[in-house]
C-alpha cells in the first residue's frame, strides 16, 4: 500500500514502529552528511531523515534528487527527534527512512506553497491546484465540508427533506441579471440558470413537503467583489404552516448548532431590531454590533445657528470616537479625505475635539460656541478625551456615509475583536422601494414576499403613498455586519400575488407569462409558508473571521468573472453556434 499513516498522524507513542508515508516534498534541506525532507499531505507534515549512519549512499543520493513538490513514498522507522518542533503536532518525531520512492517529479512551483505564499492573486488562481495545497486554503475547504455535513445533519434531525430543484429554468426580469443557456431543441429560446430556487421551493410547499432544504448552487451575472461570485452556494430552506417567529427560532437554532459544533462557541442572544431602528441607529440594515458608536441626530441643537451648511440639510448626524480627542490635524484631514473618496462621496467632515481639560476645539468654531458644543456632547454622550465626528446632507445618503465612517473607526480603533460574534435579526423591512428615476416600485426582497398581516388590506386597496409605507414580513440574519441569510413569509394567495405584480409594474399578461404556474398553484390549496436562504460561502468566511469568500470556494472566479485556471469563459466553435442557431448570419436573419 502507498501509506500506513498520514503525515499528520504520528506521535511520540509511535516511536519504534515501521511506517509508510506518502505525500509532497514541502522543503528539502541538505546538510551534507544528512538530508531532511518535510513531507506534507492534507493532514500535516512529518520530517524525513536521511543520515550517513543509517542510510546507504544510494538512498542519500536519491534524497538529494528530490525537489519541491515531488510526490514521494517513504518507508522507515519512527524515531524521537533530538531537535523538536513544537509548532507542528508531529514535531516530536521523525522517520528514519530506509526506502524512498519518487512517485512523480515536479517542476519548480511558480510560488511558495506555504501558509504565507509569495504568489499574487492572479498567479495563485491560475495555478489553483497548487494554491489548494497550502495549509490555510485546505483548512478553509475542509471547514466548508464539515459545515455542509453538520447543516445536513441538523436540518435532517429537525424533519427537513433535502430535495433538488432544476438548474435549467425560465429567465425572470426581477433581481440580478440571469445567465442564459440557449436551447438547441427549441431554436431561439433560452433557459436561465437560477438566481435562487425560490418559486420551486414554494411549489414544494403547495405539494405538501412542509420542510424543505437544499445546499444549492445559484448564479447571478452581476458585478463582483470580495463577497460575491457569479456562482455561489446557499443553504436554501422553506417551511409550511409557520409564522415568522417559528422560522426565526428554527434557524437561530441551526446557527447556534453550527457555531457550537464547528467553533466551540456559544452564541449570545439573537436580538431583534426593526429596519427603521437599524437605519436610525447605525445607518445600515446589517449593523455590526461588536462595538457601539451609535448615531445621534443633531438637527434640533445644530440648526439655526448661522452655519448655512447645517441650516439647509435634511439630517445632521454624528458619532463619538472614544479617546480620540488627541487626533492631530493631519489625522483628521486624512480621515476627511477618506470620506471624500468617490466610493463614499461625503462633501466634508465636521469634527469636535472634547479635550481632557473640558475645552472644545472644532472645525466649526466660528459658528458654535463652547456652550453650543457642550450641548452636542451631552446629547451624543461624549466625555472629555473623545472626538465627535459629524456629517450633514440628505437623510439616506448621509446615514450610509456615516455608517462607512463608523466601520472605519471601528477598524482603526481595534473594536472588531477576533472571535467575537454578535448575531442580530433585522425585521420589518419596507415591502416596496420607490425609484424616482424609473418612477416605479421595486421589491425590497423579491416579488413573493408577503406584507405584514395588518398591512394586507392596505396593500389591496391603498393609494400610491400608502404603498410606500407597507411593511414586509421579512427578516435578515446579520452577524458582525455581514448579511448571512435573508427570508420572508411568502404570499400564498393569488389575488394578493397579482396585486404585488401590478405594483411592481407587471402587466397581467407579463405576470401570467412569467409566473402563471405559481399563481395557478395557489388556486389548489396553497398553505401559508415562509423560508430563508443562508449565503453558505459567506457563512464560512464570517465564522472564520475572513472578509473574502474566495478561499472557501475550491475553484473561484476572479473579479472579472473569469476562471484563470481553465481560462473561461472562452469562445466556442462556429459549429456549436450553428447548432444553437446563434451564428452571426442566423442572428441577422
């Protein structure tokens, strides 16, 4: 056999045993009279020893032929190391090799295959099969596997059935762009890859499968960033005959189980916060609760004091950075420039230093007296030694900008502690968003979200302004400022669903063409139902304190949606286009 043990298995208790190991040569150290090779597999690293006292000249010569990433089989006796390495589990032992087989040679890798690699992102993605040999990346992929297994076990124990839904479906106009797939047997017609299994899981509820889940691939043709990929994975779930409270309790239980089982962490209480409260207190519908720095609105104490910038705006709002009154002018100017970047777009930043001696120094001293600034401080809960940072402008835009500043100050002050997890349910979202440019409503979540029970009558009969105030029976799970999952109680009545489509700008014909199958199903005894979908890749990243999902995906795409390893997307042969009726001549016709 190729191996009797793995490279992470041997301990001091194995000393004297004859063993066989197989793996990759991570490092080769030739000391002249002896050679050391660190042999690596996904379980760990074991040191191989070749010594003039115990190894034949032929064996020593073969050891010196080995280069980095050669695939080796080594047989020998486990011995106690004279120079122990307490940084690895196998650091007390080594193998006195009696037989070495080079199973395969390797070219010199284009980057070092170690925890800290010298390869850039593009290079490592091009040689992803080498990058996947690195310890931290392997740990991420193995964590992902354990998370999927524990998710399946827990949901199965809770009575959920794992049911697969189709990947080739119909394109829909709502949400992100679809990836489309031409149909050879139906010329000029196209499938779409699913952005989520939403309508299918609702159909399953109509079908009587009252607890469904699926760890499923989803696809969105949208601009990418660190926590987005064109194909991603969801823990997709749906339940029948449930209220919002039952859904939240069920998936709070799943989240607690996953953190306890995989990280040994008992999560604190999952508080509930309305969307309006989250926006008012933190300027975000996914606030990071690991630190305070809550917003304070200052319109009533900062307006009508002769400062035109404040007097003409919708909102004046600020935060307190504790202990930062000692910030230099250079530091404050740098922070202001950071806020003025196009990504944030603030016009300026007002600062007030509440000095340790009780005096104030601010960028608005011309307009506000020390007594005025003391009123600000009292309202904001600032104390001597603190720095007050204030923005002003349109309400929604200013809150979003101050949220960015709050998060940046949290990072700079080290307030986002590693291993600290603060979960939160955000509830009572608006059902619809009005867009001034297109002059139409958009669904805040998706078109199948139900309004709160007390808002149903107003949705059916209300006027345009009433629609803006409708609340959704929707909820998001947020952990440390990242949206981990989102869901809602669904519409299960045809009349209400038709009304929602009409509000979203669908004609009756468009609604029937796109979703007639779902509304038709509602006429055959659709139960009340609701569900949630967790971003599986993002959950992996957040549980491990990482911001990017890329290293929790075995073969990710880059920021242009390209697979650098296989060089995709790529052109296809003209013959394939002909078969799909997509050749240029046929397109023109």
